[in-house]
C-alpha cells in the first residue's frame, strides 16, 4: 500500500517529538504540515518532490516560520517570504517539516555554537555532528525527514554529512539561487541538499538549481561529455589526515580502480593556504553582512546578543577592514583565492574529478570544542574549503567507519568536479556509492 504524504508527515512528527529532545536537530516544526500534506494528497497530478519531507536550515527563509539562525539576535523573527529554493520545493509538492539547528549565524564547524544547545550526532551519540549545517545532517541521519537543505561556505554541508554518515552536496558557485539565504560570506556561500543517498540528493538539486532573477550570480550551467566512457580520476593526497581515515580512503580507491577508470595522483599547489585564505574573506564579508542587525528593524543588536564565535568573527572583520587601506589581508586573500581557482582549473584539464577524504579528523565529543583553540577547530574544514575558494562543485558520500574507543564513527569521501559539472559529479558519486 502506498504511503500518503499525510501518513508520512505524521510518522516523522511522532519520531521527532520522541527523539529530538536528545538530538536537538529541529528548532521549530511546521504546525501546518498535516493540512498541507492533505492538500497535496488530493492533487491529481503530483510534483517531483511529492512524498518527500524536507527540513530547512534556520538561515533560509520560509514564510511564516521562525528563521533565527540559531541565535538569540533573531529569536522571534518570523519570515515574511519564501527563499527561491523554498518556492521551488513547494511548487514540486515537497513538504517543509521545520527549521533546523545550526552553528549560530553559520559560524562554526561543529554544531556547538547554537544559542539553543549543541546538536548531537545521531550515528555516534555524544559526538559532534559537524557544522555549520549540523541539524541538516543530523535530521536526515536520525530519520526525522527524507531530505534537508543546508548552506556551505567552507564545508558546512559536507562536514556534517561526513560525520553523520549521509550524503551532502555543495553545488557549483551560482548553480543554486541564494535569494532568501541569510548569508555568512556572499562570495563563497552556496545552498545545497543533504539526503540518505545520492539519488535523493540529485532529485532535490534538480528542483532547486537554475538561474534566478533575484540572485545576480545564479546561472544555468550547460555541460556535456556524452560518449565518454573511461573516466580519469585524480587522487589528492594531503598530509595531516588521521591515518585511520587515510587507510580507509586508500582501500576505497583500490575498489574504484576495478572499474577500469584511469587513476593518477594530482597536486594542488597552495592548497595548504586554503584555511588562511578563507578566514580573512569570511571575517570581512560576515562583518559587512551583520551591519544590518542593528536592533532597529528586527531582532536585537548583534553584538549585544551573539555568542563568542560570532563576536570573534565580527571583531576580526572589523579589524581587517580597518587595515584594508594597506591591502593587508582581504585583497591578498582574494588574490590567493584566484590562484587556487586557477590551480584547480589546471588539474581538471587532465582529470574528470578529484577524490579525497572529506574531513581530516574524527568528530570530537560534544563540549570539547569549548576547550579547543579556534585554529584547531578551523582545521576541520581544511579539505572542504578549497572547493568553495575554487567555486567548483563537491559532494561527500559515506565511505566507511573508523573504530575509536567504543564508537563506530562514519567518515566521508569527497568528490570534486569543475564548476558547472554538477550532474556529472552526481553520476560519478552514484557509481562510487555502490562500490564502497
């Protein structure tokens, strides 16, 4: 017997109400979802997302829902409009079940900086789920929804997808409209899907992608390499990766080689500068974006209500901006960003995609992040940041498990393709998914 959207929504709501208190994936639920599901069930012609229940990161506007970026600054802010991606989801009969927890204003890579409590990793209780799209990955991993949307500035979709054992995609820069996203860093941000498998992620991406008049950097990408049957795979080996993660990665590469694809080791010059390049850009752009949170139009003045990581980035951005008359940081970071982008373009002339681990280390225990230095936390994004700097597409798929103490911890493999080749990347990911 086919399950109706209403039945599915009720099942998910029951599970959330029983288990979300521990996981803290959802901040708010859609009170109207049952009625919305009933209306969709009555339609004679159903959309592409019919039957899919979707959670939304709390920095993407959904009309009538509280969109607070997991911050006290916007504690009671109820959105008056739908982001472009939400309009597209609703048009295809996808059901929004609620708003998801995250690092405050997307500032973080662990899920611990939420003003409403750290999100837990459902696959390894007591460990961080990763961030900043912590609730987006945790909700799918916990079985609270079919799919979710997150935002990825330096790995914020792929990082938690890896830690929670799900699939997370960062589309090419410009492939998905950011209209309605409360931005962290506009030159790097990208909205993307998280799901249980590549097929589901592709379905949601196909709905939300494309040019939008409301976002000037959005565009339609056209790419075809039909007739090509033997792929060239670039293997990016980087120092500083946990040996247990690296060993599993190498075993997976051996499985992939059996497909008959050509594999070769590749090197991205200056990739070791990715973290140092990324943060000056984010600090300055985030500082600029937060000037609207002045307490006059909505919410509170951000400096008076935000947490320490948000405040660190505001103060850092302020100082860098003051020093900018000498071109000391931001302009130099932009120059290095272009160099890294050119390096990827050079490598992609010889290979179809690049494979590497998603995260260099295992998720730490919830609360340990408060004792760590910022640079230790920032290093968790060392392997994901390069894709944002290069504006290319990247996806994390489950790659196996590492045994640590008594925990069996999921890890991810990252697949990167050139800008605009998102569909090709998804095809490669589907093939690899069946092997590992």
